[in-house]
């Protein structure tokens, strides 16, 4: 299930001018892209985008028409936008918006409240420093049987990529924790690991994996996805900045053990030298870099080649 990002409509009620809004929207889209490297996301808004205000008197469609860059950003936002409104999303998940009210600094906060109820993240347009925080405090008023129950809560939030980083581990664990078998992992592959390609034999290996290695493999896959999607700058280095300290290339003397036919290259044998380790025991996951697509291509997962017979 995609991670729901709820637009904080309060951040769109400033007196910022077009230039400041344009700068804020560039950061907003950068934040969406940053979050998307961890898991598939869906952006939920209450108002139709075209008529929604980004600042008082300045609507979304005006921003779109301002520059070609903005039109490109608009197309990206449309790909992520959930078709349901905030209220529609709440009602579809058993929440009655009329029974609970969320206030932030004394103002009704629909998007922030939805993030609180739906265990999502509120995302703001960074027009002022007020929204430069990873958490927001809210007052929650819920209609009880005889009176109104009031309490305080905290909501995950971001308005820039660095603020989102505090929630990275939570985002990854939130989705992956429900994938507790190889079959479920493969079924959800495109959502969680869009930068990881697989040879057909990798699927077979994963389904036959020793259960003691399933959780280490799941974490290793998450680290590889994070590396490929967010920590690979070819202009700086042909190799990524690994997000797992146990990723290394195979030694020259053992590279014949990690050579596999790749259907993408007409069945030609290729060396999948890069590998991660799984413990307990001698588990390995072998892959190769595909720099032209900024992806990794996975070939094998299981017992360390050479320590047990490896069948093709």
C-alpha cells in the first residue's frame, strides 16, 4: 500500500508572492521525489489542484503556466496524486471527519489531521520557516458519547528532503514489515524495489531461501533500493555510495563462481561480482551495476558459492 502524503493546506494560506511560491514548489517536488525513493507514495489533497490556492490570490494553475519547468513539475505531481480527496480517503478508511477535529496553533488542520488518523505524513509548502520541522503538534477533539474528548498528538511532517530523512527508517519498516514471506516480497516488488531488476533464477532462489536469511535479505534489498535511487551520482563516481557497509566486489579468484547467463544480453554469461552478506552462516546476494539505468540487476541469493553446490 502506498505511503499517503497529506498536503497541509495551512501552508498554502500565506501572502507569499509568485517568486517565493515558485521556489517553494521546487522544494516541494524535490521532497516528493526524495520520499519516492523509499516507497511508492500517493499525494492526497482536499481541493482540485487547478483551482487550489498556493498562496492567497495565487492558484495552482497560475503557477503551472508560469514556466516550462513548472509544467514538468506539474506532470510529476499528477503521477503521484491520489484521486480521492482528504475527506474521501478518511471516509473510505472508516473515519468520519465530522467526529474528530484537529487544530494546529488554533486553526483547523484537515491535512495534518488526516496524516494523524491515517498514520501518514503531512507535507507542507515551505514558504516560511514555520513549516521547517519534522513533526507538528496538534490538538485533537473527538466527539464522544456525552461530551468532547480532547488530547494532544504529534504528526510526522516534512517540507524539505532533510526533514523527511528523520522518517526514513519508519517509512521503510512500515511497508516492509508486512512482507513476511518470499511470495509476498515478490508480489510487492515493483512498489518497494523499483530500482532492483532480477534474473528469473533470482526469483527461484528467493522462494527456496533458507528462512533464517529472509529478514536479512529483506533489509539488504531495502538498502540496495535506497542506494540505487538516492545515492548514486555518476558525475562523481561510477560506483554508488553504499547504504550497507557489507557490500563488496568478489575477489578475482572467485569471480567464476558468480557468473550467470543474462537474458537481457541474449543469454551471455556476465559476472555479477557485487554482493552483500547475510548472517547467520555464509549467505550471499550477487548483483551487477546497470549504470545506464541507475539500477542493480540481481542474479543469485543463497548459500555462498563454493561452500555448497550451486545449481543453474
